[in-house]
C-alpha cells in the first residue's frame, strides 16, 4: 500500500440489524496520518461500523479494504497478520479482569510476536508509560483502577504492537470533563508523535473541536457530511445544526 492510497476504504456497506437496515450504502476513506471522527445519533451504527472495519462483524453488502486489501477475502492467516497492524480501544476498555495491567498489555505481544521475556517486559513498561500511567499501575487489576486509568491501560494494550492504525469506540465516555480533555490531548500527541492514523466513534463535541482532522456524519444509514470540523459544523442540515448548537457555547 502506497501513501497515496487510503489506509481504510469502506465501499457501499449495507448492514441489517434486528430486521432493519442500519447502514444503507456507507462509503468513506481514511488516509495515513489522519485523525477522523465518526459521529451520529444513537442507533446510527457507529460501533457496528467499527466492528465491521476490524473484522468482528460482516456487513450484509459492500466491501471494506484495510491496508489496501479487502478484509473478507483474505485467508485467515492474512487476516490475523492484518490484525497485528491495528489497535482497538473498546468503549468499556475490554480489559481482562483476571489479569494485571502489565499482563493485559503483554497479551497482544504473546499472541502476535515471539520475543524474549526481558524484551517483552521492557516493551510493556514503555507502552504503560506512553499511555500516561504510573508504573505502579502495572501490577494492579482493572477493578483497582479509576475510569481514566482503565482507559489508559486499554490504550497501552492497543499500542502494544506499534500499530499503524487505531480504532477507538467512544474513547472519552464515562470520563469527567477534565479527564476527557487530558485523554484527548494524549491521543493527539501520540498520533502526531508516532505517525498513527485513527478512526474514532464519538459523541463528544469537545473531542471534535479539540483533536480531530475530519468528521464523518452518519444519519439514517448514510454518510451525509464528510470534511473538516468547521465545514461540517456550518452545514445547513437540521440534525447537524442541532448537534453542534447543543455545545456551541462551550467553544
């Protein structure tokens, strides 16, 4: 895949959920180095679309290309190799409750890489620090962490394999405003310093104004806007105007 090609391309995706069409021909591309937000009202299928992009759910129609190749036509071994090239931060963190933070971060390394234990431990420690956690958090279990620390632990695990692409589902949900903005800042710094591409589903307007390059709007199963935040916010579409005006006083 060349830098001129999108790192992710979604073409004409249709998805049915509970007998109803959730997506009706969704198409968009994400290019290397972009931080892109996916927004829409409740029930518009943002999380479902992310799951389809990472190969956890298959759309009823359409194609999804990751790193230049269609994900559903690859042999299983190639799908697994592709999974080692992206990281995922799920909405609730999805940390293994029986494992410590260090063990959670080490899990992808154990699955996808053959490393000497000392090197693996050093990489785990580095990822924990990158995510802004103190090293004494390494030996704690998720139940011993605050909401913000759980998010950072999940981020450290998502970064374990040095991915080129990150998928994040509602990364600031459940955080207080100060913690949310700190997490946004951390994500943006990591994307810029590590050259990461990111696609995040969010409902947080402050995240849009503060750290994304581009926003894609889902409405009634279709993409109705796609562009820089300022341009999308100026749309005359009724839903978009209502969405952005809800927090316009906080800019």
